[in-house]
């Protein structure tokens, strides 16, 4: 790649990033269905024509935000599940990962929480598909744990979906905590750990029935 083409590609990525960041900023206070291309490009400091060199429409931009909103969380949670198979330690690490992810990616999580049941169908479907893929990945990681011996693939997926749904609801709960109320973070973490322990107890006794 020549220096010129490399610089051009870098500029293209920078512009694309500016559009995504502008949209995220604007979406702090509104739904994607109410956000227009002109608002985003004005926030990003470019002309509306520049938008269409990167995205087909606002739904396409929204789907991109979905993918990047969940990508890093996938990796972190799978890393937790790949660690020591001690239920208490695993639960503590999972809740800490979610809390840290919300602190670092608050705008992304708020976007997901708002649009998961929102009015832009391609974005809603993309969130559903990403969470389903997430559950498949968690089920595969759970299958490697000794505690899953004898479990069917169907039951492992059901368990994985419980974990994923819980992590999503916990992330949403962390969103609403004001920065000057750290004690509320602790309360949410405590409740999340207790709920995960309840799932863990059910997991140990599921095959007894």
C-alpha cells in the first residue's frame, strides 16, 4: 500500500469514526428512529453527502453501532468463562466485567438498551442476532466446564441465554446510577451476584429432576 492510499484509508476510517461518535452523542437523548442524517453530519462537522460514502442509511449506521457495542463484551465474558470453574469466583468476575464495561462504554450500552425494543427494525433484529450469537458462544464455553457433564446442547443453550439476559439487565441497571452515588453501584452488584448464585444453584440440581 502506498503512502497516499494508506493516508486516504486512514482519513476514511477517521471520518467513519466521527460519524459513529456523533450519532452516539446525539443518541444519549433520543431514539435512532428520530435521528436524521443531517443532524449526525452537522454534529460530525461534514456535509450530508459525506455520510453516504460510509453508510447506506441511519439503520446501517445503527447496525454498525450494535456490532461494536457488543463485540468487546463478548470477548471479556468468554475470557471469564474460560477461567477457573469456581462458581463464586466466576460470578464475581462476571459482575465486575459488566460493571467495568458500562463505565467505559456507557453511550454504547444506553444505545443498546434503548434500541433493543425500538422502532428501527434492522437495528432491533441486529441486537437480537448479536445476543443470540453471544448465547451460542457462552453455551460453547459452558460445555467445556466439568459442571456441564451430561448436559444436553438444548439445556446448555437455555442456561447460556439465562446468563446473557441477566448480564444485559445488570448492565442496564448500572446505567441509571448517578456518578455521585457509588453506593448504588454496590447494591446493584450485590443483587446481581445473588441472582447469579441462584442460577448456579439451579444449575447444580437441574439434572436431579
